């Protein structure tokens, strides 16, 4: 896909006379590429129409950077298509919310329910899981197993066959226990059928969820629109989670799901494990859709803002992929100074969305400072190791004592470290382009 888009753009920039015919050829080629990425035909056609309105032929003819103009227009248009214009309902910590998960069987609902619960639990919430899937044999066992592993309270039954009854009982019980995030997992059946949608309608009516999340497998392709729409017609879907983004699928179906449900994507699933779950970040997602890789914008930025003499060392560390606590410490220093490198790092997908959420800079800075205080109590061996296993409980106890923090906070920092190390490791073996060599798409 990346190849064909680059080719199309290449043809474009090689043409000496930019006229409508060339622009059309270029757009047709990109259309084919996006279709291969599972973006719905109608959406691609809409995008094509919009691009034609946006890209001013006179600008192109006047010799501005044609490639950049078209690239930017396509990128922006796709980002816009992923933004339904209003945010999803966000549960509030300490206040009871009921969140219902819907989606076809195999889409990843049960797995994602646990990830969602675990994600919030780590942030100090009191989540609970309710298994309202009485259709699939073993559904309760699966949820029970996941929940037990994550130490999350759960509710379900082997005997009861009425999903509505279980859902209501579970929600009531956890409301009494003052859980602030009550998550209802539902059945999916094998295909879209009237009985499934009727069941979803009933469960929703009985439990009155604050949020219904549609879970979508990134590999369902062109089926995404109809599937999302069918669920939206029976329950008030308010958010989307796209799973299996670790696979080959580019996830173009997400655009369809957003269009059909008029709801934003809030998280993506990137693996079978509990912590393989990320806050949705539109730019890297679109980059991937276009085959740009998550990192091209990042690399551009490095060349733009990092002083030349600091580039080689930074890029070397990046390409080695070993993220040590010392590197984390240095990057935290940079972020606090908000010097050029700090700006660059705040652009990293995981850094920006989670470590430093917009509008909560003060809190984030305090957290980073707390982490740095704890790292000040580490030995050189600990700081320079990229093996998180080195950090056993007794070392963490010592660090906690040395820095006057609670061991729980040291553990939390190590979780953060592991998460950042994972992001960092994606840069491993990265071919570092020289300035000016960055391919646009
Ligand atoms: P449900 O039928 O909708 O409840 O789907 P499940 O949660 O049972 O998931 C179906 C399969 O997809 C299981 O084997 C999961 O381990 C797998 N799965 C779920 N999410 C992901 C993901 O993000 N990545 C990968 N690789 N597998 C996933
Ligand atoms: Mg399930």
C-alpha cells in the first residue's frame, strides 16, 4: 500500500504540468490503496471529492511543494473522518458508570473488557466485570479466568440462561459494592441475526449503560460498516474499540465504524495480553493506514528541532532499541525543560496521550518529578539495565525507602517504564534517514 501511494505521489511530482488529469490519476491510485486497507468505498469516494475541493490546482501549478500539499490534504481528511465531532462519554473515577460491550463473537469483547477494566484499575479505579454472555459455552469461564488473573471482581452464572437477569443482578451487586466502573460483557453469536440484536436491546434497556462500546476486529474489512450500523440501530453505541491491531490488517474498517456509529474510537487492542491496550491516537493510526509507519512524522520532527550535534547520539540510542531507566530519566529531564528534545518526545504516540494528557500538564509534571525522585535512589546498575526483571521487590522496597515514597509508586513507575520501553523498542533497527531524505508517504 505504502508503495502504491508513494508511486502515485512520485508520478505526480514528476509531471511537469499539473493539471486536473494528473491529480485525478493520483487520487485514483490512492483510492485503490485505501480500498485495500479496508476503507469503505463510499468513504473513499467522499474523501476524493473533498480533496479535490481542498487541493487548489493553482497552488500546485505555482510550484509549491506538490507532494507535501497532497500528502497533507489526504492525511488531514482521513483524520477528520475519524473524528465524529463529539467526544465519547468518559466515566468519572469514584462515580458509578455502567459500560456495556457489544460486537460479534470473536471480535475480542471478553478480552477487551478485561483490558479496559485492568487499564482503569491500574489508575486507581474500582472496576468489576459482569458476564452476560449465556450463549457461548465457556464464556463465563473465560471471563472468570481473565478477571481472576487481574484481580478484578466478576459476576456470572453457569446455571442461569437469561442474559438480562444476570446483567441486572451483576450491575446491582457491584453498585452496592461501590464499584465505579461496571463492565457488562455480552454475547456475540456467530453472525448478525435478529435474536442477537433483540438481546442487546434488552440488556441495554435493563442495565441502562452510560456507555455502549462497539468492539471491532481490525480484520473484518468491508463488513465493518454494516456490522457497526446494525449494532447502532439496536443500542446506543457511543464509542468504538478496534482490536487485533498487532496483526496485518491496517484497520481501515475503523473509519466505517466511526461513520456508522457517529462515535469515536477510544482504544485499540494490540495483542492478546491484558496490557496490550492503547489509548487511540489518530495520527499514528492514519500514518499506518497510509503505510507511512508511525515514525516518519517523529523523524521529521527530530531533524527539525533537535540541534544537529545532539542528533547522532539520540538517534543511535533510538536505533539500538534498549530503553534503560537512565534514558527515561534523561527524557523526563528534557520534557520538564520542554526544550527541543522534550517537544519531540511529547510527540511520541504513547508519551503524549498517556504520560502527558492535554489539559493536565501540572499533574503530569508532578508525576514525572516524583518518578525522577525515585530514580535518584537507584544504583547505576539499575539505571543502566534494560532488563525490568532486575527490579525485584527488595530493590523496589529499597528505592521506596530511599526516596520516601510508597512501594506502590515505585511499581507504578516500573509499569510506566515497561510501557515506554515497548514504544521505544519499535524504533529498533530503524534506518535513520538523513535530513531531506524523508519520504513523504
Ligand atoms: P469475543 O467472542 O468477542 O468475546 O472475543 P474474545 O475476547 O474471546 O477474543 C477472540 C480471540 O481474539 C481470542 O483468541 C483473543 O485472545 C483474541 N484477541 C482479542 N483481542 C486481541 C488483540 O488485540 N490482538 C490479538 N492478537 N488477539 C486478540
Ligand atoms: Mg466473549
